[in-house]
């Protein structure tokens, strides 16, 4: 052998280049690329946002046991207040622009006199309607109301004639405009 130090440097150079190539391969393969198949992530975020909005509306102020804003809105049939309050919660952002979430809300309840027929009534809509291709998610919240049918003329037979608390289901369909 004429120069054994040169062979050692050559082996060391090949080993270093293999380490660099393997590192580059690992880095390139571990980078994530957003694909259309990942749209379920934004749908899950939209579902969480809608669910949180309904929970906030169904929470009484200051932790008291009084009526919640959602109970009052449902009992009074005030769809305008529901629309305003719900859109203010879900379209709120930290920046100066607002989000463009739209919704359709239904109230589902038992019909009288047999209390075995379930009826669902459109309670409130946002300004934009759902069009084909929009990804919509559904969120719901059970609300305890104290109503009688005579108090709720736009939904005849909504609740039983007996006094006391009744459960209604508020379902909201959400989508981004």
C-alpha cells in the first residue's frame, strides 16, 4: 500500500455522504403536505365551534341557576336574537375581519296529544343558504324550557299542556360561506 491514510479519508467521505443522504431522505419524507383528504380537520373545528357556541348560550350568567339565554330565546320564540347571538359567537375572530360561518337551526319537540309524534320546526336561518358542495356539520344541544302550547303559537302543540319543565332539542347545521 502506497498511502493508507488516503483510503481512510475516502471511506470516511463515503460514510459522511451516506449520512447526509439518509438525513435528507428522512427530512423530505416527514414533511406533511395538505391534501384535499384533510378537509375533515376543518369540519371538526367547525363542529367544536358550533358546539361551544350552543353551550355558551345555554350557560347562565355568573354561574347562577337562573334561565340561560338559550332557554329564554326558545321560550320566547325569538329567532332574531338567536341568529344575532349565535353568529356573533361563531364568527368572532382575533383579527379585524369576521369569519363567514352560516347556519340553519331547528327545534325538535314532542307533539301533543299523544306525545309520541316528534316534530321539528325551523327556528332560525342565516342570510346565506346552503348550496351544493358546502361541507356542513350538525351540532345539537338539549334545552330545558318551561312552556305551554298557548305560549308558543308559531309551533302549535310544541310542549305538553301540563306545567313544568320540558326538554327540546336545538340542532344547528353549520357551514362556511
